[in-house]
């Protein structure tokens, strides 16, 4: 593990060394989406049985940013808007997905969702990611 990887291993969302972190893992789908399966516990709730909205925002932000991390781009979230459609229960395996919508120079438009096992979408997000380092974002420009 490199020094940078070790420092990032304390990321609240995905860091394995963070004792209070979410420890999210991701997989890339054939269509280019990134997905994380996350089962929140009672320590992640807001009111009884419902996942805290801040945790929902965190997992959406992380999965949308992960798309670029795996491509070697360093990005930060410049803007994010979240729409909460239904209460998201704790104790169920949630599918959190993120995908690229379009690029404009160093700005990358993203979208994401949180879905229950039955496919019900409980939250959606859009975000603008700003490339701050790494490879040239032109490699991922829309046609």
C-alpha cells in the first residue's frame, strides 16, 4: 500500500482503517456504473428505523466520485443535489449506484441512486465533480 493509499484508508465512507467508517466496497458494472451494496445499522439512523439523510448523501457522493477514482482522476464534489423520495430503512441491503452523465472540460456531471432490494428508489442525486489532478479529463469527454 502506498503512502497516499494509507492516508486515504481513513476515508469515512470507504476507508478500511477508519473504526467508525462505513467501509463501503464497490464494483464496476458492464454499463460503466459503480455500485456499492450497503446495509445500514441502527447506528446510522435518524428517527427509529430510518437511515439518516446525511448518511444517504455520503454514500451517494462516494459512489459518484468512485467512478473517477478508479480511472485515475482526482475529483472533488463542486455541487450536489439530493432528492429524498421515500424514507430509507436501516437493516436492508441498499444498492447505491453512480454513473457519469456528461463532461465539460474539468467538470463532470454525475447521477446516483439508492434502491431497496425490491428496486424501489428511495433517493437520487446529481452532482458536478471538479477534476483537480490526475489524467486529462478530455479522455472521458462526451462525443
